[in-house]
């Protein structure tokens, strides 16, 4: 589980930061989806008692 209190940035820094660009947001979401997909495949391989190869795709 993620620690929600790990970010120690000051509120002023957070409120004055420029918004994320659409391209950066898309990149972050692709990375998040790839990590989630890899975890799901690893869980499925573990349930099937198969060795997991992270580079199946």
C-alpha cells in the first residue's frame, strides 16, 4: 500500500506548480498501466504455478 504522507512538499510549492501537460499525463498513465499489467501477469503465473517471464510481450 502506498504511503500518502511520504510527500513532504510545502503547500505553496504544490499550489504554484504548473499543471502537468497532456503528453506527460499520457506517459505517466502508460507507465502505471504497464506496471499494473506486469503485476497482474505475475499473479496469474503464480496461481498457475508457472515461472514468470516479464518480457512476454
